[in-house]
C-alpha cells in the first residue's frame, strides 16, 4: 500500500511538472509571436500597423493566462482578480486617451478555468481598448470600470462615462466579431447599454463546473 501510494504521488508530481513546463513553453512562444507581430507593425502603413498592434495585444493576453495559472489546482485555474487587473493595466500602458482617464477593476475572489479566463480576458481587452480609443476624445477626462462577478453565472461588466455609442450601440468590425465568437464559446450573451453619459457592455455566461486536478 505504501509503495502504491508513493508511485501515485510521484506520478502526480511528474504530471504537475510536465504541465508547468508546457505552460512555460507555450507562454514563451506566444510572447515571441506577439513581439514579432509588433516588430512587423512598425514597418507597415498606419492602418495596417494599428491592426497588427491589436493582434499583438490579443496574443499577449493569451500568453499572460499562463502567468496566472494556479499550480495548487493542477495548473488549470486562473486567479481572475490578478489576471483582469494586469490586463487592464497593460491596455492603459499601451494606449493613452487624449485626456486623463482612470480605471478601476472590481472582481470577486474567484478562480475560473483557463478556457473561460482566456475568453473573458480577450473580451476585456477588446472593450477597454474600444473605450480608450473612442470614448474620450478632445482631452475629455473620465473613467473605465471593469467588474466581474462569478457565482452560478459569470457576469463581466465594462463601462465608461465617455461620449457614448454609435447609433447601433454596438462596436463594429473585427473586434465586434471577436466579441460575438467568444460570447458564443462561453454560451453567453452580450448586452450593450447606453448610459448618461457613456456605455456599458455586459457579458453573462453560465459558469462551468471545475474539473478536478
């Protein structure tokens, strides 16, 4: 019995080390790819360079998932409070609005699967990027607030107090298609609301049961 227990523990330790090594290599590969895309963007036309920079940020979000995996849970769960805070901070570092714009991240103390975390991270990246690009022109000051609640249902809210939305109320282009696809992947819905002032986007999706180890 003791020998069998020892073998099981050694197998689990080997599995954990292998998962950590795979996560480390995947993160490094994604970071290198993001850097290559950014380097290529510098030599392109402005419109092309902006599109490639957006792609690089999306890849970087994928890479950062691996920094937030929880080893104690078999390297499959992500600390969402730390993860979202880092994503929003890095978007603000890479994009600056014309005026002074602050951000706030409000998040339940929760862990989600890496699949759910990745989708939510990219959605957050898209929405915060849109807010910084379009909500605060001409030196306008304001605030972007990201909030995540996670009980039986995941609810992600991104709101700003900027100039408001387009006539349709929804973002357009590639970013909009990415948001729609990720919401479908989570089996969730996206709701775009006009505020006075500003815009709020809410994602609601069922929370999947966490698989053991």
